[in-house]
C-alpha cells in the first residue's frame, strides 16, 4: 500500500508531501488544476520515462519519493535477485530524480535501481487504470493470469509436466545430434579408437616413463667413468692388489721397528677402505644400469604417448579417458536407433502427461470464464452498459505458443451493441465505456489478487446521476480491505471517499503553483457543493452535498 508521496519541483508542484491510508481516497479539483501532474509524478517514481520537461521551470532537478508498506515475499525475492536488499519489516522507498539537462536516476531504499527495474516492480505496487491506459486489465498478455487468479486455477501440475517434457525433448535432441555427428565421423572414430586401443595408454604412464628415461640417461653419462675407476682398482695390477702385496711384505719385517708396525697398521686400514670403495662402486654399477635397448624402447613409448596427446589436444594422462569416451560414442552409434527409440518413448510419455494436464487446466479456465462472464454481466447494467455483452474467450494456442501455463490464449472481449461482434476492449469501447468496463471487471475480480494500491483516473468522465452513484458505490465496495485512489469530477463518487484531497492552483505574481491539501468535513461539503453547482455555491448545492455525504 502507498503510505506517502513526496514531490519536489515537478511541473507546477514546488514542494508537496502527502500521506495516504487504506480505503477509498478521492482527488478532486477544477479542470486544469493539475490532477494529472500528481499521477505523472507517481508514474515517474515507478519507472515512467524521465522527461526533462517534468522539471519545474528554474529548478535543477525534479524528485519524487513514494513510500510503500514492506514488500511481500514475491516482490522481496525479485528485488533480491536484482541486488536490492531490504530488511524484513522495512518499508519500501522508491525514489526517482530527473535532471533539467536530461538524465535520470532511480533508487530503492537508497540503493541504485534502473528505470527498467522500477517498471518491473511497479505492477506489484500500483495498478493505474485510465481511459488511455493500455496496460493492466486491457493488456491481453495479462488476461490469462487474471482468469487463473479468479478461478483459482492450479497451474503447478502443468508447469511440472512442461518442465519434464522440455527436458525429455532436450535429451532427445542432444542424442540425435550426437548420433548425427558420430555418423559423420564414424571413419575417424573407428581409426581413433583403433589407434588408442593399440597404444593402450595408462594414466600416470608418462611420468613413470620420463623418470625411468632420466635415470637411464644419467647411467649412460657416468658408465664410462665407472669403468675407468674399476680399471684403476681391479685386477692383479690394480691399486688394491698392490696395497695388499705391500702389506704382506711389511708384515714380514714389522717387528724390526715400531715405525714399520705403524706403517703396516696404516696399510691395513687403507686395504679396508679400498674394499669399501670397491663395494660402493659395485653398488653404483648395479643401480645405474645402462641398457641402450631399454632406453631406446622407453623413449619411443614416451614420444608416442606425447604425439598422440598432441594429436587429440589432451594431456597424456587423459588419453585413457579419451579412449573410453570415443569407444562409448562408437558404441552409441552402433546402438543407433535402439537408444533413440527409448528416448522417443520417454518424450511420448511426457507429452501425454502434459496434454492431460493442459486439458485439465483448459477445462478449469472454461468453467472460470463462464463464472467471470456472469459476474461482469451483473455489474454492467447499473453502470449504464446494459446493452453491452462481455465474454472471456479461451482459445487454443498454436503449438509454438505452449508453455508451462498451458495451451490457452485468454482475452477479454466485449460487444457494445446488440448483434455487434465481440472484439477487444481497446478497439470498440469509447473512453467512458472503457472506464466503466474496467471498473466492472475489477469489481468482478475483487479479492483475487493484484496490487495493494489501485488508482482510477477520471473513470466517471461523461456520466452522472444514477450511473455516477453506481460507480461510487462499486468503488467504495472495491476499496474494502485495500487502497483505492480515484481522480474524479463526480460529486457522487467524491462523497464516497474516506479521505478527500483537493488539488488547486495558486498564483503568486507571475508564478503558478499546484498544491494539494486534505479536506476536513466542512471543506468536503463545500467542495462537493462546488462540484454540484459550479463557481457559485448555493444553499441548495450544500444541501444536496449533505444528502450525498449522508448516503455514503
């Protein structure tokens, strides 16, 4: 519900702050007083085109702030999806600025918001109905949802069936595309699978081969040095043999002198160390085996793996997975239509389920349409539209128009004269008739959802007397439990208002300004009397105003 509206420097409005309440509120004023400016300002806050012509002459920018009750779950979720965060229980504050030199900015609770987002959330906040409005109840695109709300049509089963059918069709299309692609590539697939099968790659094989290759290359590098060292140490003429011979000779004369004994001990230690050197060299030769054939085979395998990986543009470790994938593609191709037939059966079953759900929804809509036609017909005669007929057309859509909402196109049609064909409201209703049709529809659809705030702009234009009284009575009924604002020229409608705002111009020298103020009971009486009698308010007009207020 709209709780407050603040306007700064919009056309003739310099500064205006208004508070609103639930129930029926009426806005009156003389012709040209600026009632449309008020609606233009609210429309600006709700994403209407930010025309710099709305900025009051001499001002740098126009600003409009509209405050609403905390948003419901649906609206809060929509705002959150667009990056607007609102604390639970916090009012919704929509603000729009338009600069005199062009350009505009929007805000929701002081967070930047595009005009497109403001337009998106507007239908959740306010419904504006006027003689030239081509949205809301007059837009055929919204008629199906309105009928579903009126008839409480449960579209959840058909939405689920549509999702299942859509998923099955997508699976079938993907399978067919894959088979078509595989059929074109059969020769390549068979060759690739053959190559990979012959290669038989193993995950991690490349790293193992590379490590082994590096080890053998190191062995090849040091093998010559190891052989040279062995030549120095081994054999009858080697260093160790000579040390042992020297030790045997000294051993025979070691007792002749202490120095000889020390020399023998040193030689024994050298022989022991030499034996250790011999053991370590033998161990190194055993570890650093150099097999030229093994190295050649290792390198050939490694190069083959890497070449195959480059060919298929995958890491070597992924070759095994690739081989499995290509083999499965070939198997699916070989399976051919057997797999397609199974998926087609799933699509057929999903289509049957969707058709069943759609038929049920269509039946519900047709029953709801009949009830709505009866409800609207009961509202037409009191609104002096007794010759008119209303019909809710439920027609089948072409297959490309089917969706999770069903197969139906819904449109509200009227025939204004006996024998005249039915046609859309916008095409055959005059301004006054159109406004009354909207009211009849809205009354019939009451309590079936919609925005918490409704605005009717001069819905009573061109009517008076009993018709104006009927309009006022229906507006008051429609306002029960919600907020309804009406711009009116009819005293019968004005008398029904729970709150009465007067819009008037005032002139300060060469400057003209528009102002709005809330009327008390005495002022309401005078305003309604003015609406009845014109510029000169008579006692008879005041008495008639009293009767209208008492009847309301």
